[in-house]
C-alpha cells in the first residue's frame, strides 16, 4: 500500500470495522445528512471513538460541542456520557440543526442532548447567562476562523482537568505556513500562539491522515 488517500481510506475503513463501531442509528444519521446535501465533513469513525474515550477518561458529565452538522458526533458523544450526563451542541445552520435533531431523536438520545440553534458567538453568551457549565469536555468543530474565540470561551467555562479538543487545525499542513492567505489557517496559528502563552492549559497538536485527508487536532487540558 502506498502513501496516499486510497491507503488512508482503507486504513480508516479497517479501523472502523474492527474497533470504531458502527450501527444503524449512526448510518441513519449519515444517510439523512447526505440525502439533505449537507457537506460530508463529519469526523471519521476512528476520530469519533477517540472522542468517546476522552469523554470517559475524564469522566465527563457536561460536554459541549460547537458545530453539530448532521449530529453524527453528537450521537457518539452522547452515547459516551455517564448516567446523568448531558451534551449541549451548538449549530448555526437551522436546516442542519433540524436534521441533526431528528437523527439524535431517532438514536434515542433526545433527552441527553440539548441542541441550540444560532451562531455560537450568540448562543455561548446565552449559555453563560444561564449559568451552565463548567464543561468537562468541549469539542470545537465549527467555523474555523472562530476556533481561537471558541477556545477562549471554553477555557473560561472549564474546570481543572477539563479537556478542550479542536478539530481541523493542521489543514493540509498549512498550519506551518506563516504566510498563508487562508484566514482559517491563520486562526489555527493564533490558537497555537494563544495556547503557548496560556498558563492555564497543557496542550499539543497531533497531525492525522485518514478518510478526511491530512489534518489534525489540538487537545488541551486545563491545569
Ligand atoms: C471542514 C470542516 C470540518 O469540521 C472538517 O472536519 C473538515 C472540513 C470544512 O469546513 O471544509
Ligand atoms: Mg471537523
């Protein structure tokens, strides 16, 4: 097997079949999203399994997701919650949110998931006003230019030991290019500079290849 997308797909498929797990509710969610024309950019099954393991490793009961899309990751996150756990997931696109809500309901997780519709920069202050949190794990997977803003908010609404995970930070390697003209890439560079100067967290970034190409995620733990 060579080093290329075909191989990345094959390995993700193999890991998906052997370890990551798949079932009807997840397939239904993917099918519904595809049928409605949503972008096929949800996390891969192996990435989803990692998120579930992270939820369990920190014993997360209060989980926040930014960027619901079709609800695939929300179903996985909600399933990893312990008794009494709750997932709040934010989606700016009302059409995506309605579809995700239906998929989450069909998966039998409606009671565990609180889906809020609207730009996160508006729904986050509302959450703060309600006094929700602190969150034990926050998964940032929304509009990429705002990742540093979402990270700052998550950090202010976490507790020692909380995890904050941000998807899509490596962006085909452009993370290393200070001259990149892509605002999404510049945002990930700012995230890293902010993390470097932030005494409240311990963080690293892991590059990944897989069915979603070459990318990577940042994982930070609150000290
Ligand atoms: C895009 C967004 C994602 O969250 C992702 O994992 C891959 C791609 C995008 O907006 O293109
Ligand atoms: Mg993503």
